[in-house]
C-alpha cells in the first residue's frame, strides 16, 4: 500500500488548484455517446470530466478530488471539481444540473444520499453523460459503475474485530457515523452488525448509532452526548474521517477511558494514535483517498473513450496504479463496482511514517 500511496502523492504541489476548474470551457464533441452506446475515441483532449465530492472543507473528500484532477489533466482532459457547501443531497442535485447545462462528458460523484440523486443522474445519463460513483454509492440504475475503496465485508470485518479487541471482548460500544443516508457508511455498519451476530461477539452491546453528518462540530457534540448517555461505554467506532478526528479530540481532551477506532486520515489522527492511556485511539484503518480519486478518473476516461461500459468482467488500464489492470465486478446492489484494495491498519508502529504522506 505504501508503494501505491507514494506514487499517488508525488504531485502534491498541484493541490492549490484543487477546487477550481481545470481548463477553459470547450464545446462538447459530437462523438460523445449515450449509456446505451460505445464509441471509441483516441484521446480525451477537449473532453470535460467532472467530479462532485461530498462537501467542501472535508480533507478526505478534497484528497479524492485532487487525485481525480491530477489524472484527468495528465491525460489531456478538462477537469471540473464541484464541492457543495453542505453534505446534502439537495446541494449535489443543483451541481448535477449545472454540469448537465455545461455539457460535460462524464460525472463522478461521491453521493450524500443513495437514492435522492437518482432523478438528476438519470437526466444526466439521458443527455449522454457517463455517470460513475466513488466512495459513497448511488442507485445501480443511474450509474455505469462504482469505485469502491475496499470490499464492504472486508471493512466490516476489520471494524468489528477492532471493537472486539479494544473492548477486551465485552461491554458497550457505539458507532459515530456520517449522514444517516450515506450509502457507504450504512453498508459498513450493516456488515459489522451481520458479522457481530457470531458467537464470539456475543458479549458486546451496540448501544447507539449516532450521526455527525461529517461536520466537525456536530460530530463533537454527538461524541459528548454518547459519553453522557452511556457511562459504561468502552469503545466508539467511527467509520468516517471527520467523525473519528472530532471524537478523538473529545476523548483525549477529557481524558476519557473510552477508546476509539474507525477510519481516519493519518495526518489528522497521528497525535491520537497510541497504545497507552494518554492516547484515545489504539489503531484505525483507511486507504489512500487520493488513489480513490485517481482510480475514479481512470474509470471516467475509459467510459468516455468507449473502452468499457461498466459491465461485469470488463477490464481497463489505470496508469501506474499498483493493481492495474482493474476488473469490474458485481456489486451487492445489483450493479457493478471496481474495488481499490483492502483497508490498511495504522497504529503506533507506523503512524509517524504515514502522517506526512496524507
């Protein structure tokens, strides 16, 4: 994973242009196709590739956009990055409609709601725009394919086992999620709950799933509320980078005995990672969000060039990414997906090595 991370982060100097457009406007060319057709093109110069992240000011989401932008620009396309002020479906719908008016060739979206974007995305597909999702999914009928960070069961298993280990095998734990409508969060939590039906987790009690909506202050408030409501709480699991960093600060500032695990950015979590009483988080997991964006860009390019349609079994090249070529596989929702790779564990033995990388 380190090899893939380093390769994906060599161009960090370009981050300053993250949230702007990536080129001048061009007219949409005649050979752009509908989702029922495939037309091969030699290159992507003059093609417009858009990415909609979940919300502005979200470091994880901005890294995804950064990776996407680098690939599109390197391959000669025009990149458009859109970031709503709030992590809501309504805000993303407005951006989708704006991109349809701009006649982009593709839209990659990390959704804030799995179903509420369907009408707008269907309109985009009807206009011949290639639609894919990344990080957080949309309904299968309104996308060509989905770029998934890691397999849902792999993530659920890692988080369930972390709660089991950190709690000592018994006691109360809570989950601090993002939005109640976030498809990826809900899938990981559902996977955890299914896995934890096994007898070895029988002494663990999930007392609440709280929602911080990927907002630092709300996530802080929710963490404080959990501590007040459940004096016997042993572990909080937060499968969202915004939530875990907010919870880590609360627990460490208050010198709470409650421990934390979940999915976090090494750069934001390094001061909280440790296996002693002074640190709130013994260990956590994640993947490289920039690589999620890079892989999403290669998917968008392959769709626009007519090299893939998003069907199960298709393969495509993804530049110098470690697992290239990638294969499109079946997704649990009946559509298809491309899986970046397994989650990676960050603990006291490696956090200093990774905190300066991303």
